[in-house]
C-alpha cells in the first residue's frame, strides 16, 4: 500500500527526478503498484516515454494492461494499436473496456472489425465501450451496430447506442430515437434526447420539450442542450422557468448522485442545469433582443457573485470541456460561448 501510494504521488510530480523514482516501480511484484507507475510515467508524458508504457500492454496483470491502454488512448498513440488489438485476442474481460476506448480515441481503421465483434460481447460494459469507440471514430459500420443495439437488454448499452447515433445517424433515425424516449430507464432517454439535438431533427422539438419535465436530471440536461441546438423558440418560456429554479452551483462537498439500475453511474447533471439553460437561452435568442430571454438571464445573473461568474462553466455532453481557454459562466451570459443552431430537417 505504501509503494502504491508513493507511485500515485510521484505521478503528479513533474521532472526527471520523479521519473527516475517511478521507473523501478515498474518491476514491482504488486500489479497495483505497477499500474500506478505506468499511469504516473505516462499521464503527462511527452511521447518519448510512450515506448516504455507500450511494453506493459503485455503485462500478465489485467489492471496493468488497462493502465497502459488508458495512456495509449490519452496520447492517441498510433504505435500502440497492434498491442491493443493483441490484448483483445484473449478471453479476459477486466481490461477490455479500457482497450476499446483507447482504440476509439486513436481512430485506427484496422480496429473497426474488432470493435464490431466486441459490440456483441456477453459483458454489457464491453458492448458499451465498443459501441462508444465506433461512434467516436464515426465509422460507417457504427450506424448499423448502434441501430441494432437500441433494443439491447441492458439499459447502458441502449444509451451508448443512442449516443453513437448522435455522431453517425441521420434523419431516418427519427422514429427509432422517438421510441427510445419512452424507455423505462433514464440513460437511453438521455442518449436519444442528445441524438435528436445533435442530428438537429427539428421536427422532434415538441417531444424533446416535454423531456424538460423528465424526473431524471440527466434527461432534463440533455433536453436543455438539444432545444438550443434545435432552435426551438417555443422552448424559451419553459427554459426560463427551469432556469429560475435551477441551482447555480453545487456544493463541492456534496456527493455525486448515483443513477440506480442494474449498475450505478455517477451523475453531476443536477449541477449542470443552470449553466446549460443559460447557454440554450442565449442560442435561442440568436444575439437579438428578446424580452423572455433577457428577463430570465438578468434575473439569473443577479443570483451570482463575481467569483461565481468567473468559474468554469459546467456544460452538457458534446460541448467543449476544459481546455486551455475553458468557457466561464460569464462567457455564457455574455453570449460569447453560444453558437447559433443549424437546422437539419423540417
């Protein structure tokens, strides 16, 4: 435990001295220590260290192979692809999700047939990650895979399939996505709502607007974002009402709420509703004077201190997160981060 803690701490220390201290830990008999050493060496590394990390795709311990895959994906290390694919030749399940996500981030075309195969794996989280990877790569094969899994027995897979369609679907997916809005679990409803917005299927606006009343904050967050993308002017009043009741900031000590089901996912959607509503209203106003929008934004801004205006905005899926110049709440109110919606269907 002490060696693992040391590896974790050294991973956050820049410089060659930390690297020299981590290197012996790569040979530690404990797979937990080796895992932390791999992550520490590779997390903020320049590409010269990736060859060292790459060797650990052949480590006998699944958790170490998973760590090496995480680093390969983080740096989009094309040279890691053969090793990542080789990992998938075995029967192990533990490291598979990390490997599939890495392949999706790297975007190697030769991985596509393997990802299609893994989308049929018996383990639901493997299916989720394979579908996610195909969607991230925008592979042509992703469309058929995602459509087939909209009716998967696992809610997590149905949700992943809907999110993949957000990247590779088209207007013919409108009936499928509308049916998914009636799913008994929130995660597929969330995915379908995001997809309707990202595909800009504007004929779905009224149905998406109804999702503002969904009991799940994840679905409500997706609906807020989607309505901004759809340019649904009829959503201005319900969005203004939602903004007036949304909490502008979550207490950092408050735990992230779990999503209940056959597994648990953490969600901070409730804390993102305020910022998302500000952004959506700005998009719906198109930069022009609008009494409904102006009144709602003025009241919401009056609830924030100067420090709260300068915090990083908490935005929904498909919006840039962090980066070198992260969007602030002030940017949202001033409209400098609000892109104009583009209509796709009628």
